[in-house]
C-alpha cells in the first residue's frame, strides 16, 4: 500500500468507528487490564478510536480509557502543541487519574499509549508519579518529543516502554517540529522521526531507567499491515491487531533497538 492509500483507509476506518461507536471516555472491561490512550494535537481522537477498533476485532479482554487533554474545539492544534504550561498541568491531572484508578482497581494491569503530541503529556504525567510504578507498559507511537529530552524520571515509573519511530515521518515530525516545535518546546526533528538519544550527564537512576526503553523502527515489510511509514501508519488497524497486545504484554513481535 502507498501513503495515499493507507491514509484514505485510516480516515475512512476512523469515520466508521466514530459513527458507529462514538467517542466514549471508557470502553470495555477495566477490572483486570486497561489501556489509557492519549491522542495527538487537535482533539479528533484519531488514534484512540483506531486502537479501540483493533482491540474489538481481536476480542481483547482489555478496556480503554480515553484521556482528552486537548484544549478547545477539535482542530485547535497550535494551542495544544505550544502551550507547555497547560500541557504540564494536564500531565499532572493524568497522573492523579492513574493513581486514583490504581486505588480503585489495585489488581488491574495499567498501560499507557500516548500518540504524537500526546506523548509529551504522557511523559509529563509519569514524571509526577513520585516513584509509584502503577503503569506497566508505556507506548509512544511517533512521539513529538525532542530526541534528547530526559525520559529518565518518567521511565523510572514504568516496567517497560516502547517508542515507535519512522525515518519516513519527515513532514509532521521533521519539518513540522523544526518550524513549530515539539511538545517540550524544542525546534528540532522529533524523536518519532529520529529516535531518542540518551542526554549527556544523566543521574544514575535516570541512566539505568533508559534500559527499560526500546525502539521499534519502521521497516518496508510493515506496508503489508497498512503502515507505509507516515505519521499515522502506526495506528493502522491491521498493524495494531498484529502488534499492540504482544507489545503491551512485553513480548514484541518486531525487532527492538536499545537507546544509546
């Protein structure tokens, strides 16, 4: 599949999911396992709805909770991207939400998937948990964060983390973040395009936490699963059906790279 074909397929699938099921805050059983999902900027909830469709088609016994962190009406992308102070506040609110959920469902396995610009809010949330490891798996599909942002404080609060990276994502996470900035307000190509780098001078705890982070880089064989390497390819339903659950459970089917 080419880029245009996969994009049209994703948009039509999103529209069908939206019309049939809407945008509920919570879907599915949450007592045993739950995935908190954050979309990117703009508030269209594109990634959460496609993730829900994939899980439904797999008959997965895992619930999803949509955390809507975006500001204003759908489409207000610049505010979402640039308002760092508010984004940190929304991250802190998510942290409280995660802790509250854990108190009410202490046996449930909690995962967090934060797409594109939402990756910043997910990371900000984990930073504020205060060494309370309530999140098992962190997924960062095409993160719009600068490559050398110190993820150590966030990674210390998860068991494992996977960043999904594509060097072909040169529009939104290349030129786009160079001009308009990343969610941590750096004007550079984002980690979702280049991959993460360990920043120099890390404290020991932060340095050790990076051992929990693995990167999955796009490869041409993923085209057969509807992912042509573009920004939204990571939420192709065929790709998610094949790879989401194994990764959440720490058994990725794709080659993973350590972050150096």
